[in-house]
């Protein structure tokens, strides 16, 4: 359980940092969140889904508590992956736009 909480906190901290670094203004963070909303379902279907197949069974408790932990861990992992992908898409689009416009300044 502690290892699972540590993984969740590390993923959320990394995601928060990446979103903070990429979005210099509020509307940029809103664009990232909207893109993450649209990427959530594809991430759940193809990338993360049930994370119990990726993690050792010792990470989860036995019985009903373990099932709840698997559902929560799967939802958090899917949300984090969707946010990271949305951030990567936004950063790529931002850099391409700057390259097309001839601006050499890097994003925040």
C-alpha cells in the first residue's frame, strides 16, 4: 500500500511539474486540461487500463480493499498518462508554431 501511494505521489508530482513548465498562462493550462479530457478514454483503452497487470500483486491488499485499490490506481494512472500526453502534444504544437513563425524563444 505504501509503495502504491509513493508511486501515485511521484506520478502526480511529475505531472504537475510538467504541466506547470509547459503552461505559462492560465489559458494554456486550460488547453492542456481539455486535451487531457479527450485523451482519457484512448489512454484507458490502449495504454493503461487495468494497472494490476503491470504491478506486482504484493502492492495491493487482499479481498475487496485490493479491488478498490486497483480501481483507484488504474484511474490515477490513466489520468496522469492523459495529462502527460496532452502536455506533450501542446508542447510539440507550441514548438512547431514558433518554428513556423520564425520565433526562436523556447516555451516556459
